[in-house]
């Protein structure tokens, strides 16, 4: 329990939180805008990893795999929203079950296409090294993960705060009916958000593939953690997703290191506490 | 109006299950037993979803509490393997209800989609403990139970165990039926339809929903005790999100607000998961397909089909609205 331990664990938690942010920010926005509990979000993450593997196998380029996988998953999300979710209208229960149905379909499809083996996405050589700062070894890949989350977070924040589209999204989050009333095409906004959420999850899947691996069952393993982030941070809030990711990333890492027996409890207990004190999460609004 | 006829059909169907099952293949007996256990879980969820309008995404948690309690008592203390099976049943119901009483404090006040989220999160807490608390739960490997209890009758025999589970199923169905027909059940339906109006009429709607939540937890715990002995193994697999979601599908597929619908749905889902999966490798396409198709084309569930064919008096549910048919409740 020396400085070494604390610095490395904090760094690991931070980088894990960065990965979670990619996954959870989309989930949170989808919930905020559409009030959909998307249980297929873990599947987007997993499929992102698998598509990236295919791209790497055929072209050999990891750098190409990042955008291609994310875009493919965005298209999958877009189709799912347009063809299946939109026609249901607003009905949380049926929407949730529909996304579960898709999660099962995706799971089987992934098994058929990519097989049941555990796979790893190998990043380019330069990312596999470690940087030595002040006597501590920091894997470059984890630094890259944090950098990626920062960049995506910044882009999302600028889009949300500084653009017309962002204003439309925020209006829809706050009051969809009113937004429609003032002429915002909330259906379009929903479509965009769902595709964006899928894009981010797919991207997370590629980046996480080097770190968590890509394997059948990853989808339902990562999903609850993403939900913990969203619930802690507050549904529909970008800042909430960022803070929630950080908290969950740190809680998960220190929990596993300090109290392995109840490590999931250290992850979910803060969530339950926050639910009890502020049911809408830290940054959520009623 | 034709409630009497419905009861006759139900009794005939139950009698058919009771008489035919013991003479089927040994695998079918196990399958039907599992289906009946999940039917108890599905009916407990129907009290929440179909009657109180609370779509819980964490019902597997109560099943898990009952199952782990049974497994831990049996392996650590050799308790519940003779006549003490009965106290374990009672304890299972109590632990399910107590867990629900705790979880309900966090979730019942929330409405609609928030309730979905919170119950999902609470269910995950139970999963997390089951998965990680190795010294108590055996972690990923779970707990293997000793042979089933024997107290004069040998539950190790699958047919005997089937009769026992069938008995529990019928009693559960009867108790829940009386419950939903009681003034309390009627109030729940009122809350589902218009909570504000019920509150204005002077009902403590939170308390009604909270009690319903606890009752559902109790029946979930009962299903857990039976499941532990039926399966012979209790593992985190039993409390995963997919189990909770399956329970929801059972209710929605059969028809929310009908009790029996959940039992029919349980039969279908158990058949898909346990039987079809042994026949074809692509069974999950069928399961996923059932989810998607049932949601898109069967808003009132299977129980609504006879009404639809008859060109029912009840207005067909508008798209995006999955209210159970009125005739199924009154």
C-alpha cells in the first residue's frame, strides 16, 4: 500500500473510466432524448470490437478499424431506431424488451460470424509501450484511452453547447413535447442521437478490445457497468456521464484491489446511495 | 361474464398438465417442472407489471435470494434436506419479501422508465454479490446442492418433485388470483390506470405499490427455493439480467394482467431456452425473434388472441400502448 500502489490504481481507474465514458455517454444521451433504456448498448460495444477485428484481418490496419467499426455500428443503430423502435412510439416497457430481443439476435449473429473464441485486438506497436514518469510506468495505451475519451468528450460538449443541433438536443432532453411545439423535429434528433450513441459504443468496443478482449458474453458483462455510470451521473447529462464514468472506474479498480470479495458491491453501493438521496443522479434533472 | 367458463378451461388445462406430464419422457417432466417454477416467478412479476403497472427489471434478484438461501442452508448446515424443507420454503418467501421491502424503498416512488432503471440496478447488486462473494456464494462456480430432500416422500424422484412443484404452482395461482380480485387488487389496477385520481380519492398509492412489490418478492423467493432444488445448482447465471428480462417477456408474451398469461409465457420461454437450445445451435435467433415479434405484433399478449378473434368489445390497444384487455381483469 505504498505510493506506487495508489498512483497506479488511480491511473488504471482513470483509464477504465475513460473507456466507460465512451460507452455510457451514448447510453445516457439516448435515455435523455428518447427515454429508451437501451439494453442492446453492450451489444454495440461488442459488435464494434468484432467489426474492428474483421477490418484488421482484411486490411491489417488498426487505425482504419477505429472509424470503420464505429461507423458500421452507427448504421446498425440507425436502422434499429428507424425500422423498429420509432414505430413503437413512447412505450418504455416494449422498447426495452425490443432492445433485449436485438441483444439476443446480435449475440447469436456474433457467435455465428466470429466464433466463440476469446480474441484480442492488438494495437500498433508504439501504443504497447510504457512511458516512465517520475519512476512510475504508465502504459501508453491507457494514456491513449484517456486522450480519446477527452477528445470525444470535448467534441460532444462543443456540439451540445455551441451548435444549433446541440441546442435542439438539449431542448428535447428537457421537454420533448415543448421542443416539438417550437418546431424541432424530435424524430430526427432521436435518430441522430441513437446513431451517435451506437457510434460511441462501437468506438469504445474497438478501444476496449485491446484491454478487455472481445468475447461472447462481453456485451452483457459491460452493460450493467454502463448503467451504473448513467444512474450515478444522471440520465441524459453529458457532465454526469463524465463524472459517473470516473467514479465507477475508480470504484471498480480500488474495489477489486482492496476488497475483492465485495468488489461489485463497492461499485453498486454508491449507486444505490445516490438513488436514495437523489433519484435522478448527480447531474440529472426531473 | 363468462368467468365461470374461463375457470373451467383453466381447471381442464391444469388437470391435463397434471395427468399427462408424469407419463411423458423423463426430460419432458423436468422441462415442465422448470416451466412451472418460472411460471410462479412470472406471475409474481405480473402482479407488478400487469396489475400495479410497475415494470420491474430485477425480478431475478428475489429468485436468486431464495435459491442461494436454500443452497447455503443445505450445504453449510445440512438444513432443509428432510422435513425442514418446509421451514426453508417459509424462509425463502421471507427473504424474498424482505429483499423486496428493502429494494422497494429505493424504487417504488419512481415512475415508468426510472423504475425500470432502478430495479435493473438493484438486481445487478444481487448479481454482483453472487458473482464476487466467493466465500459465501462460490462465485462463478456457484453452489452444487446435495440430493433433494426426503421426508417420507423422495423428492429426488423427478415425478414426485413435479407433483410438489405443481402443488406450489396451483396454490400460488390461487393466492394471487384471490389477491387481484380483492379490494387491494382492484386498487392496484386503479393506480395503474390513474394514480393521481386514486391519490385524490384518498388512497395511499405508494403503500399499495410497496406492498405489491413485497408480495411479488415473496413469490419470487418461493420460486427460488424450488429452482435451487430443481436445478441442483445455484450460480450467478440465475440472477443475471437475462433472467429478469426473460421473466418480463413471459408476462408480456402471455398477456399482462392475466396471471395465467405469465404461466403460458413461462412455458414458451423455458421450452425455447432449455429444449430448443439442445436441438439447434441457432436457437437464440428464435428467442430474439420471439421478443421482437411479440413486441411488434402482439401488444396484448397471447391471452388477447381469443378476444381479438371474437372481434372484442374492448377497443384494440392503440399502437404504442400495451394495456391488458379490460375483460381479462374484470
